[in-house]
């Protein structure tokens, strides 16, 4: 029961950090809220006994990506005066869809018995890191999403090089 309470608290902090990330007006503050949200995901990995994923989350996302975002924002900050309105006229539709989605998830979690059940105990001789590696490269499971993620990251890298390239 204590693990469920910790999970709910950490999930609330993670969702709060994500909400503040997208609603904060200051870019540096948004990046700091993103770090809190990513740290909450790492804590969720710890609660799931996925220590490798937790360490990877902290090292890769918090240690590299979020800090890179902060440095990028601080190094490329320019004074841009934009008198145009920053709020979309259909914000109410996004808020309504978010509430419907939240209500559906709340209903699903309230009717699902698996949330309050105890987690299965893993056998001692099973290596979770080995199982993760096998799952990532198994032909029928995660090869396609893994390769799509690598192509997406490559496209983001090429796009950032094109944006950062200075024409002389």
C-alpha cells in the first residue's frame, strides 16, 4: 500500500512538472520544470525495479538533454519583441480534450484491479538488463519502434545542423 501512495505522489509531481513545463512563460524555468518531470520518470523507473532505465533516464535525459537545452537557451537568447498574441483562439478545445482524456484515464484506473495488486516477484536467476536487450532486438517486438526512434533522432540532428548553420 505504501508503494502505491509513493507512486501516486511521484506521478503527481511528474505531471505537475510537465504541466509547468508547457505553461511557464520563461524558457529557462520551463527547462528546469522539464528536469523535475524527467526526474519523476526516473523515480517511477526505480519503483518498477528498472534500475538500468532509471540510471539511463538520469544520465541521458537529465544529464545531457535537459542541460543541453538550458545551455542552448542561454547561449542563443535574443531580445525579440513580438507584439502578437501568444494564446491560440482554440485553447478551450485543447482544455476540453485534456479533461476528457484525464476522465477516461481516471475511469480506467479506477476499474482496473491490477493497480492495487502486488507486483510479481522476479526470479533470482533472471537478469533484467539481459531481458531488456533481448526485447529491444527481438524481431517481433521492438525492432521497428527502436529503428524509427533512431531515424527520428537522426532527422532531428540534421535539422539542428541546418538551423544552426550560418550562411556567409
